[in-house]
C-alpha cells in the first residue's frame, strides 16, 4: 500500500474511517481537537464522534465506560494531554481493569515546539511503559499507521499509538 508523505494524524483518520465503515461499534473521542483532521470522521459518523472539550481526564473515563459496554473506543488528542495529564485515569480505569481502549497521542516528541513546552511530549513512552496491561505502538510512517490501526483493533487490552506527526515523514517501510 502506498502513502503520500503527509501529516501522520491525517493518515490515521483516513484509516480509522475505512475501519469504522466496516466495524460499526467504533467511537472516536477527542479532547478539544479537530484542526482539519477529524471533521470528515465527524461528518460521516456524527453519533460516533464525541468532543469532550478541554477535559482529557473525563475523556478516558467516558472511553472506559463505553469500552466496558463492548464498544471499540479510540481516544485522541495531543500526546502530552493524552498521556501525562491522564496518567492516573489510564492506570486505574484502563490498564488495571484491562479495559480495551485505543489511545492515540498526536504530535509526540518536539514537533509542537512552537506551541510551547506544554505541547511537547518526550516522556509519554517512559511513563506508559511502567503501567501493566498496556501496549505501545509507535509507527514510523503511513504504512506503520495503517498496520497500527488494525493491530490495535485486535489487541484485547489498552493500546497507545504514538504519532510524531511532522509533514516530512518519509516512507520507511
């Protein structure tokens, strides 16, 4: 499968849309994020898209509740807010309870440096690796994102997909 060089979050959403068209129990929950990436998903699946606003911790709680009712739930926002601000909820509501939710951290690393140090995230993998029952996927390119979306759907425990998200991600594999 060939992918153009593109922002990783756009590739992620395109693959998620394809997956959701075939799997009707999907919910996408975001925390105050759209920015030209999730509008298409929201338009195609308005009842499956929830924007909780600036409320990352609640996003994880809502995701855990929906997942406990056998919905396939994906949460997404910028990586530092998806992980470090929600660490206790991820640990208690998802990992310790082994609740299957796929969390997607966007723009990890230093890619969001111009937005200030609150938007940079280099500690996410280190913090999440210390939590049991949690898988971490870190795709390097569009092909990896495609494989991550489908791999996360098959894993019966919490998953974190770490997207770095620059506009110059060459095809690696």
